[in-house]
C-alpha cells in the first residue's frame, strides 16, 4: 500500500440513496483504517452527516432515461463543469464515482482530457456486460480502477485488460442470513398479525410520477379480493412523502385500501430496507433495491416502465435476457419481471397474489438465501486498499 505523508483529499459523486449508503460506508472505512482524509463533491444525507462537503444536492443527478436526461442536459453539464473547475483550481487526489455511470464516467473522461493529476475510480460497475458493451473501451481510457460488486463483473473487465477489483456488496455481509419479520413489523409499529405488502415505486421524483399509479391501482385490485391486506410505501424524505400522498389522493380507487406512507426518520436513509424487512411480500421498481430485497430473503416481484423512446433504445441494446439483479446473479428467472407493457396493475396484483401462497414464496426465499451465501463467500478485496494502490506511480 502507498504511504501517505499528508491529508488525502477525495472527491466523490453519488446520485441516489444506494450510492449514498455505499459512500458513507466507504468514508467510514477510510477513517477506521486511520487515514487522514477529507471528502467533497456530491453526497447524500448520510455522507453529509459523516462530514462530507457537498457542492450540489444529490437530487440534481436523480435523472433516468434517455429522454429525461436530454431535458436536463444543460443542468448536468453545468454541474460537471463546476466540479471540473473546482478540481482544476484545487485538485483532489482521487475521484470516486459511485454508480450514476452516465454522469460519473463523463466526469472521469473530462478529468483525463484536461490532464488533471487525479486518479479516477468507478465504484459499482455500469452494466456494460449487459448492454452497450462498447462503453468498456471508454472506461479503459478514463478510469484507473473499477470496483465491482459481483465476481462475474471483474472477469468481464479482465477480458478487456481493465483494472478491476471485486470488493463485493457491503450489504451482503452486513445483513444477517436471518431477518425475523415479526421484529421488523414491531420496529415500525405494525401488527404482527397483519399481512403487509411493500410497494416501492422508486426514490426519484420522476420514477414516482411514472410508477405510483401502477402500484396504487394494483393495491386497489388486491383490496377487493383481500381486504385484510395492508400496504407500505417508503418515502426517503418529506418532499417524496408529500408527492406520494398527493398521488394517492388523486387516485380515488385507492382510498379503500389501507396504505401506510412511512417517511425516513434518520440520516441512515434505511426506510426502504425497513419497509421491505417488515413486509410479507415486496413489489418494487427494478434497480439496486432488488438486491436488498433478495438479501433480506423476501418474496418479491419487480416492475419498471420507461419513456417509450428510451425503452425502444434500451431494448435494442440489451444483451442479456433479464433486467433485475437477482435474475442476473442466478442466471435464470427467479423473480417475475414486469417491464413496460407487462407492467400493468392487473399483472402486478396477480403476481403479488401468487406470492401469497406459502409454498411459492418459500421456494423463492430459499433461492434468495442461496444467492446471499454465494455473494458473501466470494474472495473480496478491501476497497480502501485497492483505491490507495491507485496512487502508486506504476498504477
């Protein structure tokens, strides 16, 4: 490992709650190893509480989809140029982009094009093994190190001679193999005698606008057949809670169903995980949260809808048969994916009802447990050590 003679300055950029969670764990890991370091860039609430200096709010990067990004392109360029200007005047030693690849890879590219004395790291590999594989050549030019959450990702990069390390997902080791549902219900003040269904339409404003009607209408369908069901929707902050509650009020059909909107109450942003842990069944937007649901061993169904133009482009470029991480890790269909035209209230309600059968749910939960054990048994590397090795002259 490189010897540090002075305080290290690290720039980090995250764009959503999952990145904020990874970022705060990485910050703590540096400090736990006795490294004198200061952090700046774009961080979330967890990172800010830990002492991170955020130049922009994290929500500014919470944009998904080709059409959606085009609408905010000018703003995103301004943010990128602002960071480059700051780091040109006072360079950080290392830039770590956590997820948000469309923004972070372009930022790494700008750093290299301007010959700034900054090592670049991408923490969480973009899904180059799944679609737009040509991106790997740009990554090779602009990123000094890729930190991979899954072992198959490191193998992919090695084929293209890209410096990559398998560091694993911290939640795989943090979350226990047993997560008692009764304890989780009591923690949220819920009855242990009720059946709860988690509805997660996403954490971004645009996702909630697009996907909330889907989950609320599915809840209304289920309520007609199973009036005893209660539904839980997590909200990462007050703005998202207000958006969700206003959306529910606008959908009159949902008012008969029992829906709890639970707002995050601390800096850890764990409300989504707490809701999933307290639920008998989880229905969630496809994304990194599907990995959390898998690690909690909860039966689930995933869904997603994009702008139609974005979906056509994505469909043309995707090279693998699955969209969700549990299915990608398993290499087979473990959970049902309701994508685009298949993402209807009727289909979602039917799949949730199917998972209400004990045997069906139990089989899926056993598959989740098997994949959890696979992820924690891998030979992972320490992310702090491999990041610091980037500072060596030969790296």
